[in-house]
C-alpha cells in the first residue's frame, strides 16, 4: 500500500478550502513532496489498482429513484372579522383515456395489494415511493379497481388543512407529491378530519409522498413497482400476442436491458422499440443501443432540469468520480464541489449546506445507485463495514462526467478546481480518483483536459502533482484515449524534468499493457543526450542537478523494474544485450539502468500474501522449461553485478538474504543450488560468493546449514 499518505487531519470547511487551495499546496508541498517522491513505483502501482475505478482493474441495496420534493406552502389564512372568500376549486378531472390506457398495461405487486386493502377499509391511503417508480399510476389504479368512475387530481401544493373542503363529491381523489417535512408534518388529528369528510361524501383519496416524508406514526404503504420483466411483458404482449413473447424476451438486447434498472417510462419506450422490431421495422442493433440512450437521457435530465437542485447535482458528479467508493467520502467532497458551482451560479449568495439535512436513502434513490457494505483497503490493512455506493448502470459515471465537461462548459472552472483539490488530498483513494476522473474527461476532450489539469500538474514543482499527472495519463491510455502514448514519448525524451519524471512513471505503470513500445520509449529516453545548457549554472545549481539526475536515474530504473516483473522474458532479453561493455552497440547509460532495475526487482516480493521475490525462482523455472536463453541471460546479469564495483556489495547482500531464507525453506535452497554454480563461473565471482556463504552465520557464530550445503556444492573438495 501507499507509503505517502499521512493520517488525514481535520477537514476545512469547503468554502475555506476552496479559497486557500494555493496556500494548502505550498504548505503541504514541503512536508509531503519528499514522501511522494520516495514512494516506489511498485507501491504507486498498487495504489492505482487498489483505488481506481473498475476500468483500470479490469485492464491490468437501495432503490434508485427521484429526489425529495421541497415545495413550500404557507399556513392557511383565516379571515377574522371579515367576509370569507369563496372556496376555490383545487382539483380537476382525470381524462378517462388515461385510465383506459393504464388498465391495459398496469401490473400490480404485493405493495399494491396492501394499499388496496387499506384504501377499501379507511377510504384513504398514503403511498410512499420514489418519483420515477410509477407511484402516480399506482394511485390511479387503486381508485379504479374499486369501481370508481370519476377520478379527480388535487393540486399538488394544496395545504393539508384545506383538503377536507375539496372532497365534496363521491369521486376518487389523487394528491401527488404532498410536501411533508419536519416543520410541516401530517398530524393525526388532520388525518381523522380528512377521513371523516371522506365518509360523509363517500369519496376515496390516495396521497403519494416521498419515502423521506416526515410521517411520524401516520400509517403509510411503501410502493414497490413490479419487476421490469412484468412491466415490459405488460406493454408488449397486447400488441404482439403471448406466443411471440418467448422469442422476444430471449433476444440478447432484451436480456441485457432487463439486467439493469429502468424507470417505467424507459421500459415503455423500450417496449415500443421491441414491438417495432417484432414488426421488422427496427434491427436488433438499434434495439441494443436503446439502453445507452436511456442512460444518456437520464444524465441529461439530471443536469438540465430544475430538479435535482444544485447541491444534489454536485453529489451526482461526485458519485461519478467516487463510484464504488465510501459514501461518506462521496458526500463530503460533493459538498465541496457544490460550493464551487454555487459561486458561478449565484455569486452574491453564500452557499448553504444543511449539516443534517440529507437523506442517504433519498440521494441513492435519486442517483439510481445501490448502497452496500464492504471492506475498504487502506495502507494499514482492510477495514470491515464500510458503506459504499455505486451506480446501478456502470455506463453512468463516464457519461455524466463527459456531459458535464463537454455540454456544460460553464461548470468547467469549478470542476477543474475541485479535481485539483482532490489531487492534493491526503487520502490515496481521493488522489487516485482525481486522476481517474481526469482520464475520463480526457476521453471527452483531450486538449482541454491537458490544458486545465494534466499539464499544470506535470509542470508543477510538487512531486505529488507529477504523480497525479502520471496516473491520469496512464488511465487515459487504458481507456483508449488517442495520442496519449505519443504525448508520453515526447515528454519522456524532452528537456522538462518534471514532464520527463511524469512520463517515466506512466510508462512504468503502462508497461504490462504495451511492453514493447513502452520499453522502446524508455530506452530512447535513457539514451537522450544531456541538455545543452546543463553545465551553465553555478555550484549550487550543479548540486541540484546532481540530485535531480540521481532521482531521474531511480525513476528510469523503477520503470524498467516494473516492466521486468510484469513481462519478464522479452524485457530481460532486451536489457541483457546491453550488459557487455565490450560488445559493439552497448549503451553505458542503458547498462546502468538495467543493472539497477534488476537489483530492485530482486528485492520486490511476489505480493501481499508472499514476501518471496519472484526473481528468486526465475532461474529454476527457466531450467525446468529448458529455456537456455533465459538461464544464460539471468546468469549474465548476476555475473555482471558481482563483477561491477558499484553494485557487487548490493548483489551479495541480496544473495545473503536468500541464503538465510533457504535455511527455513527447502524450495529456496533448491533454487539457489541451480543458480549459484552458473553465477560463479569466473574465479573472482567464485571467491566473492564463497566468502559471502562463509559469512552467513547464526547468533552464536555457527555457519547456517543451508550455507554449508551450498558451499559444499560450489567447492566439493
């Protein structure tokens, strides 16, 4: 896990954080920059895999409906001492044609049956359900199935206390989206008065409310719609016949559609296309494309309609960035984005964030997302019981981010500033998601994303920013953004140190995906001649250049190390060609980096479950497979390291550690028994390894058994 994340301190208010972003960067840079710089490439790769969205890891329970209503209505005004105004009608008739159509396609559910029984007994029922669940259709059908012919719709914002005056006929009444809050709850006495009036007029009333409505102890029925299968069947079979249904629902496009969640209106639209396909008017490819069209339509509604409000829009964007991440992080950082968007939308009014005013269930319902409890990966180990949230349709996050970036450019400054803030966060998850969001924006508009985010990061003087730029370009290449590889190659061979560092780190991460081109680019960069003005600075700057050169050497070596560990055989073959100084074409710079990369690979454990380096077994595996070329190259690496004064002590230290491991692990001893005879073919190397083996002793100064057996193997006499 990441070594660069400190424990997160107290969070600043979102607005203050937005104002002080530059100050925070300067303060954090000195403290955290060195830690970021020292983070090994392998650890950075593990962070990327652990915290990135699914599109990266594949390449290397709640409802999801509408939002709580918020309409405000005033108190009922009583005219004291004056003449009462005439009663104003607050209801209108519902067309019979609408009811007749619903009768053909509506399907009930257990919650419908429960509501029906309560309506029959009490003449009133409160139906609680999300906006896009078909709750209004259910309300109308509840009244219709009682045999009521005259149905009337009450004005949505009718005060509850004014309702009895409106129920003056024996009709069936529907009041949709009654606004109920803690400040204006439904009182039990009001409900009794309403029921009394319904008895007098022999009327019935269905009221629909949001699931978050403050109903206290007032009885209600939670509306759960029928399954998508049942709704689609109801829309299709009246026009195609039951016999055709089996074939239609067996189509791949239909199966795919039914695995995802859809609003009743979307199911209705898909049913029309399915009927058209049955008639030969629409190809199956067009049918399959409807699912993506439905997601795009929903994203457009979220961003362009009055509801959801700006704060919930910011939450949706935050969830697109933090899909399948802890809900609390999504909500916290969504509020930070809201503050920035509000400054653009209404700069003269301070943004207001209700501290305890958001319902998690309602927000997930709005986002068509599921909440679930899972294990969070942290640098200290897994943490159980973390509540996370994810869009039900995996296409939603990318579409949402791309639509915000491309179709709502007024939001770009706020979104870019917010992402830059995420990149400075202490949490590896947040920093990684800043990079992944940038990659998705690059997919929508590469040039603008480079200008707003990637290039400023890469040109910064803070190592953490370079790392974010590298991660963003890595993920952009993984999702197939064109020209990213060319950008990395140009940066890698260019003169700007920060961009070179960024590109080298990205190449190291990308190596397993495109090993041949990555290796070629890295070797081109290593061979790059020194800058023409490198020697024109003073002594102090010369010292900085030396430190910078050392850091760059380490980065190139780590990039080659990742390549070597991920795609061993071709990389080993390419690097081995540069080990012999006497060989024509050998590049001294490549040789240095190749030796460093091999040494670092020897220290790298296999994974979290095993601390045994994979390099330890390479020679034995190549021998078992009869791969003489690979055994020759591995032996050459060890022989070169042992013969080189700059590296022989490190190489002997690694072998010494393996010998100690062999004393407790027979498999390690077997691997060394095959490797060491090939390594000591030169007399000087034989002396070095024999001396090393004689020095491997226990606490009492006794030669460890494994070392003794390996010595005997090398010197039988």
